[in-house]
C-alpha cells in the first residue's frame, strides 16, 4: 500500500501543543494496519520547529524499526542559503541519497538558491517578517548565485 504524507497539511492549523503529534499518531495507526507500506513524504523541509522535528524523528524511527520504505523529498537549503535543520537530522535514516538540480528561472543555469517572491514581486530584502503572510502570497523560484545577486543586489558568500 502506498501512502503520501502531506506534511504542509499536517502542520497547518496546529495551534496547540500535541496537535501535530496527534496527526502523526493517526498516520502511525494507518501504517500499522496496512501491510507492505511505501511512504512518500514531500516538502520535508517545512518541518521547521523543534517540537515538530522531534516528533517527526520519532515517526522515522518507528518506520525504520518496522521496515517501512520511506521516500522523502525536500530542499536542503532555504532562500538565504542556510541548511534546513530537519534535513541534517533525517540523514541518519537515509539508505540512499540523490541530489537533484533545479534550473534558474532567469538564465537557465543550474540553480543553487531560491528567491522569495511576495505578491509576485522579488523580496529583495528576503525579510523574515513576510513569513507571517498567507502562503498563497509567497512563492519561491530557483535562481543561480549570479542572478540572485543581480536581482537582490545582495552579496552571496556561500
């Protein structure tokens, strides 16, 4: 049986301590009932707060001990070029790792960064306060370092 875990949906609307844990437990219950499970998890980088990361790690440990095949997909760096904590934590459960390349929206060269757009306009300050906006107002596009600098005027050291 194939499961696709919608992490953004699971995290969305979790206001109280334990909400995410309850949602993970319901997935565990479904996985226990099913046999020969393959689990696909996309956008894993969106697990960003410490309690969510810890609960997700417990879930991965459970899958590992039960021999459940888990395929995870996500970005390894955020829009500022910093690594997502969850990615470094899940590496211990990886049997095989494949890095894929995006291509720059502007020039077509390999992209190693993402540029945040707010309401369709590049967020040249990459202002973290925009995280409070509704998600449909924010998009991310892959860009190379050269185009990132060209668009934002920022120095990119990474």
